[in-house]
């Protein structure tokens, strides 16, 4: 059998890291950060405890990466990629992207949200959470200003609140929650004569 190539080793390391991060997120969300041990993570990830430390020096480093990965994912849902489009199209794109990601990665967001609402986690990442919130409000205040909102900053806060509630309710009652209707109602609040009729199967 021929020896593994450099790329193959890289893929193996990447897969191992992902298994560790996935196992950690699930355990942190369900058991709590302090109640979860490195041994429990290693067992769930099906990797030796000693090998764990080749990827992450400590449980704290694991948590830091999980939190950062979530923020990176959320940043990717912003309307940056459609800046050249009209404000209306930017908002439509953002709303659709958030909902599509929620459908595609529901299990991940269930666990991430459960982790993020822990008081000790909120306190630990207070500055990071505030920075992310401020960046979001700043970006969407500009967007709502272009849309002619009387109070752009307030509308930015409200949109964030709508999505917080949407995610929580969707997670609690996925089968009964009229996501598509809510999306259209939300868009019609900001975009006059919006006749989006797309149906989600």
C-alpha cells in the first residue's frame, strides 16, 4: 500500500478537527461547558484523549473556536455579497439566505443557540457578542436608510429581533411553523409591492 500524500494527511486532520468540534458543540450545548470533560469529548468523537491535544491545547481553545466558527457563519449570511444590488434585493437576499441556512443546518443552529444562551458563555464572550451586534446594527442601519426608514437603527434592531424569534419558534415547532408566509410578510413590511410567491417544498 502506497504511503499517504501530504494532501491526504491534511484531509485526515481536517476531518478529525471537525469531528472534535462537532462532538464538543453537542456536549457543551447539552451538558454545559464546565460539566463536559475532555475525556467525554474524545469518546464521543471516537478519538484518543492524547490525540485530542494534538488538535486543541485545552477545552477553552475548543470553545473559542466553536464560538468563532458560529460568528463566521453568521457573518457569511450578511448582504455583503450583494452590495451592488438594490437595497430591496439586498434585503430579499439576506432574508432568503438566513432561512435557507436555517433549513440546511437546523441541528447545528439548535446546538449553537443552546450553547450561546448559557449565562456563563454570554459573560465570557460579552465583548465579542457586543462587537458582532454593533457591526450588524451598523450595516443594516445603512440598508434601512436606503430603504427610506424613518428610524434606520431601530429597524435594524427589530429585524434582528424578528430573526431571533423566528429561529427559536422554528426550532421548537419546525413542522407547524409557516416560515415562507412569515418571510413574505416580513419583506412586505419593508418592501412595498413585493409579490414573492416562492414555495418551499
